C-alpha cells in the first residue's frame, strides 16, 4: 500500500462524528502533523482568536467515555486515557477540531509538513462530503423507483440497499494489500 493511500485511510479513520459534526481529535492531528499533542493544543490556545468554539471544543467526560466504549479502552488509552500524576499519559480531556479548526491549524503550525498534511485532510473532508451527497441522491432515486415498481423488484431493491451500506473499517481486509 502506498504511503499516500495509507495516510488517507488513517485520516478517514480519525474523522469522528461528535455533536453532529465531523471532527478530528487533537492526538490524531498531532500524530499526522508530527508534533506533540500538547504542542498542538498550545499553538491553538496561543491563537484563541483563530479558534472559536465552533472550530474547536474540549470533549466532556461523557464523550470521552462514549469514545472509549465504541473503540475499546485499550486502543484509546494512549489517546484519551487519563493518568495519575507522575505516570505519563494525558491529564486533560481531548480537544476536537472541526473541519474549519483543522484548516486553521496549518496557519499556526509553521511547517511544510503541516501544510501538506492539512491539504490531505481537507481533501478527505471534501471527498467524504461528496460521497455522502452522492449516497443521499442515490437513496432518493432508489426510493422513487421502489415506489414506482413496488413488489415486482423488491429483492433487487433490497440487494442494492445492502450494497450501499459502507464497509466496516474495523474488519480486516483479505488479499494482497502490501500491509
């Protein structure tokens, strides 16, 4: 698998839906940008005027727990887990950056890598938005056809609906992927 494709897949997996918005966690962004999470958050805090509450917000304790439950405690431990003093790990709840917040990050992280990664993230957000629009349009057209041809083609319509369900990213792919 090429490095660019691997990075795109990593970005897609890092985009979460929180508070009805697509967001990326500070730790995921820091990993992509090649900086420490605390450095990323510090840069955002130093430039508060560029990061209003609709660009970045801190997760609540409940949201942290929900994310832990959805992905498994062990896989999120290093990302959003908390620790006792002197034991390493995070002491604060993560920050979530919306698409606009991610776009603003490249202006406060002064590196060429930040600019390149930011371009890839923006392209991924746009690709996801376009896919969702296409998916919604296809669902509307299918519904119209289904009403028109009702019982005659019920099995075909059900098969098409099954094909429209996105694959589960947590399932391992089988084949020669070069992983």
